[in-house]
C-alpha cells in the first residue's frame, strides 16, 4: 500500500505544479496583453507618484476633478472632538489652476486616508470626561 500511495502523491504533486505554472503563465500573458493595449508601462503606473504624499489633519490639499481637469476642489480633513472621527471638508469645484502652496493629491488618496483613519477603536470608555482630547491613558 505504501508504494501505491507514494506514486499517487508524486502524480498529484506533478499535476499541482503543472496547474500552478499553467495558471501563472496564463495570468502573465493576460497582464502583458492588457498592458500593451492600454499602454500601461511602469512609467505610466508611477506617473502620479508626486501626488502620493502623507496626508495630515488640518491641512488644505487640492484635488483635480476627474470629469474636467480645468476644475479642482480643496480638501481639508478635520478630527471631530466629540466622536474622534475624521471628517472631510470638501469645497465646491473651482475653475483655474491650483494656487502655489497648496499640494495636489490624487482623489483616491483622500478616500483611502479616511478609510484607514476611521477605524473603530475598541475602548471600554471612549468618552471619558476626565480625559482631555487626544490624551491616551
């Protein structure tokens, strides 16, 4: 029985390797074809690297509108003192170029920043009146 089982395991290992490498090759070909049709090279993927900066609360950032690049919105993220949650303050669309001194960020970065920061805090007493804002025990 040991020999049959060993041969069976060797066959399964070969099949598993073949399936995995076949799947890898198919995925690689699909991604290569997709990159060639859309022009997605490494240069294009990293083109917006200058827009990837670390966001800070109480700082104003500019976000280009996706439907019309001539317009932009200003975004500021503030922390609510009562709920300790981050709240985005987003202006109406403004026509023109972004003023000097206001950094430009990608629109996806605002939503990902808010998703990362607005996690539930598992505190036993989240609203302790004796503790000052921002102070941890």
